[in-house]
């Protein structure tokens, strides 16, 4: 029996589009924004389970708020989603 291994390279995204369901979030635990990122490739689709990481930073580069719900591995449609809240942060930007 002859066995041949064929390496399969991951299909990385060439670009992504990031959308939000609101344009602002208030500093309150129950106020949140839902972000969706759509991954794209020029040829074909990105591989499943591609990891996308998001950060929200202030003008000094400090992280602000927190992500409450993270689905950061791409699905069959190349989408990931995040729910973000400022929590009780005093940040205003």
C-alpha cells in the first residue's frame, strides 16, 4: 500500500470588513456594541477557524472596556463576532 501525504496550506484572508450594530456605546454594563468581521479572499474562501483578534484602545494605546462575547474563529461564511462593552469605565472618546 502506497501512502502519500499532501500538505494543505491554510487559505489566509486577504482582507476583512468590520461592521458594528451601533456607532456609540455608553459606560454602563448593559450597553454594548456587536461587531462582525467578514473575511475575504481574492480567490476562494478563507479557511475555517481563522482567528481574528480585536482590541479597543484609547489615544494612548491603553485597552479600554472588555469583550463579553467572543466568537473569534471564522465560520463557513468567513464571519466572526464580538460583543463589546465599556462596563463601568470612565473613558469618554
